């Protein structure tokens, strides 16, 4: 304990240090990649280097002798460095070694590293954040530790998030950009995580599947003026086996028998969920009564949360500190516990934390990447030779890296010959509603969200919709739960204006204890002018240009908030025993970019290089061995939580890389 009784965080052990004594080659890799092994391991590594003719201090992590030939170090998995084993471009393509550099360790990066390791590849994962899970990758440590706790104040102080002063984003609206305004805000950006495991560490673990209709928006519904609506180059059936795989690996709870018929028609399942659902939270159950009275069909929310002990992790204890907080007992199936930790335990995957990647270097003709460059926190430059590069740092950071990697062969950035990198940036807008009760709804005695409603997914057409100025409206799922922990609940209560008996009754219960909340996830249509580029003036602490986000919602999003928000309010007003109900349009619509949890776009996939950045395989049209595996590839952004689809698509892309089937 520190002074004044404040508990101090434990010191973080180096990642993978437990394996280094047995694996001198890995010791050298860790030593040059940012993780300093213990002195005895470092000495063993130096002896191994001298014996094998490797130059110490080269900083590359490349296993080569003085003659430049690839060598397999002692202790590495058999066959891990077989050169020229698989062609990168299918039959007849150039031969590459089975090694990859993955940039980012979140949902996409960890899933890709896991799949590549399963296929026999050696993977280096570069992550700008630090490790918050002691014991990560240790084969003999048993359960992972965690530096997270049920501490709302700690979360609001930005634990696990980037520092907005050291790593700023800048933002502006489309109108400001047209007026020549360089930026209107600068600092941190919402809920984008910066830690080993990425934003998945504090996601709410809601894992619905996208629907069949979401992959053919343009074909099924047609264009909308001002939006770059497009079909995906893949369909639901292409992702279905990977949905199954991810649900088993992360551990998803749910109840197929309770799902509405239309949901099962649009997202068919070959098997039931790996686990049954947790009990319905009291607050969600109250709101479900009102929803049923207006004809809606609530059902248990699919969630990557253990309802029973699974794979060495405990069952959820229903603490309620879910969305925006790391799980203090590792019951939640985030990317780190589900993919990265088991991948590291194979010995094929290493993680370099606090690695700030600023360039993918290419050959002189620009057709292939040859190295990934990063800086450590002291600004020292490191380079890792790369036969395959997988970008998975989130749509904003992936676009930023592609643009920062401009060179003579790619003067406007990698993959950007068609000026598409950074464009079609999409956020999920949310409409928030709440009902207030004169008694406690026990917000911290269940998962924060336990029920889902699909009745407002859409599409919606007709005179009412046409009157809003759009040919159709795409909605999204509704999440039913509590108002959250005290600070969050009190913020909802602030929207409960007025005086009188109802207000007094709510205040007697407390500023959060009587609040039950819901939110609707809106589809955000892609727009060419909603984009990420490099700020011309603002830099991060290493001198690299900050990512600048230009964003304004399409009138479709504003119309959807009006049309669907009224239906949410009606459901809450119908809830028995509620004393008041409110609906709030999400701040993203009215006040600029103030909060983000779901991002997509900026490097959309498609078969036409003139309108897309990468192929359906994730490979850049312009560079043969660079792949994008995160939500940057999404051509559109349906109104569903995206993490399950991000993981499934990333594994699909990684498998194509490994088996040589990429096109």
C-alpha cells in the first residue's frame, strides 16, 4: 500500500521472460525487440550469437548467420523458419519464409497472430501500449494476472488508454474542412485502448453476428446521395465458419432457441452457443417488459463472457463493471486471453510492447515490404525485416501508418494510388434511452447488458421515412441493461430534467441506482469526405504527425436517430413501474466527435483498385506482402457490435496468408 492507503499497481514483469533461459534465440529476439531478459539469459543469448555468427545489436530479430542464410535457432519450434515454404501469391508466386510482423494486438492483431501460429508461422506483434496482464504467455503460470479492478474513477482517469497530450488525435467537421479550418479539437479520442490486447480489454464483450443483408447493401437497397454505399466482396457464408471458430475460442454465451425467427434467418447457425446465458439482469428484465408490450422481442445477448468456468478462466461474477473496464477476474473473452496468450504459449509468437510503428519500408520498386520500423519510448529506432506484414492497429492508426509510409514508389502512402486510404471513416452513432424507477434496479449485480432486441435493425421504408429525406433507413440492435456504475448512472440522471414528485422519487433512490438504460447501435454510412489524414501541424511525442479525423454524420444517421429514438422512448414509457423515461440523441451527431467505441473503414476491401485499398484477401492492391486485417477493411458498418466480425475476418485473412490462397 502506498501513502494514504492507496494501493499501488504491481511492477510488470517482462513479457515471456520465463522462456528465455530455455530458448537462447528467443532471448536475443526479446533483447533486441524491447523486452530485456534477465542477465543470465542475456549472457546465454550473447554466447549463442557468437557461436552462430550473428552480429549483436543489429536490432532486427532476423535469424541469419554471417553468410546471410536463414538458420533455425535452438529451442524454436521445428520447421519454424523454413524459408521458401509457401508462396505469398498462390501457385507460382514468389516464395517467402513463414514469418510475419503484426502491427497491433487488439481483436484483429491477436486473432491473426493466433491463426498464423496455428499454421506454423513465427510472429512478432508490435503494440504501442504496455502489458496490463502479468503472466502473459507464461506456460507454467496458470491463470493470468490483471492490473484491472472494479474502479470507475481509475477508468475515467484513462487507465489503459493513450495519453491525449502525448499521442493526440485532431478532429474537425466536413464544414470546417471546407472552410479551411485545420482542426477544431485536439486530444484523446473516446474509448480507443492502448495496451497489449487493444481496445478489446475493455469492450463489453457483446458478440452478435452481422446479418446476410449487411454484405449487399448496395445491391439490395440501392445508393443514397452523398454516401459511398458498397457491397462487400465476401458474404455471410464466407464468414460463417470463422464465426463458429471465434465463438468457441473466446467462449460465447447465448440461447439459439430464444432468438427471433428473422435473426436466425439472417444469421443462420450450425450449432448452439458454447455456453448458456447468464441470468437476466434486473434492470434489463424491467425494460424487456415494456419492449414486449409494444411488440418487440428481447432475447439473451450473445456475449463473450463465461457463464461457467471455461479454459482455465472463471465464470463471470456479475460485478456489472463491463463496458469501458477491464475484467478484474478474466472471465471476459477479450483478444488477449482468448488469442494472444495461447498463441504466445506456443513459443511462436512474441510481443514487443511500447513499440510505436511509424513506417512500413518497401523495396525500391515499392512492390514488397521489406521491414517495419518502430521507435521505443526513448525514441530509439528499431527495424524488423518483414516477409509478411499484417496491419491491425484500428482504422485510424492503420490509415495513419499507411500514409506515414509514403516513399518514392508510393508518394501518397502505401495502398493509396487511388486516394482511398483514410476515406470512408465510419463510427457507430448511438441513441441512448433510460427509464427511471422509484426503487433500486441493482445495476452492479449483473453483466451491464444482458438482453438484445433486433426489431429496429431495418431496413425501414415508406412515407414517414421518405419525409425524412432518405429512401430507406438502416437501424441496428438495441442493448438492454442498467444505467451502469455510479458516475455513468449519474450522467444519465442529468438528462432527467424538471422537478416534482417523479424527480424527488428518483433522487431518493440515488443518482444511479434507479436507472435502467438502453442504447441503439446505428449504421453509419460511408462518406468519402469522412476521412483520416495526417495533421500538418500537430505531432505526437516522437514527432510523428497526428491522425486528423474529419467527420460529419450523413443525414441518414440523423433521420435514424429521430425515427428510431421515438420507438425506443415508447418502449420505455410502456415499462411498468417506471416513473419517467428519456431518449438522448448521441453526442456524436450534435457535438462532433466526443466518444468512440466502434470504428470501421479507411482501407476498404474490394476487387476494383480504383475504389478500394485492398482485395478481399486483405492484401493491398499496391504492395504484395502487406495485408490489412482490422475493421479498416469494412466497406459498410452495420448496426451491430463489430468485434466478433473483426476477429472472424482477421482469422479468414490470416488463414489465406498461411495457406497461400490469397489473391
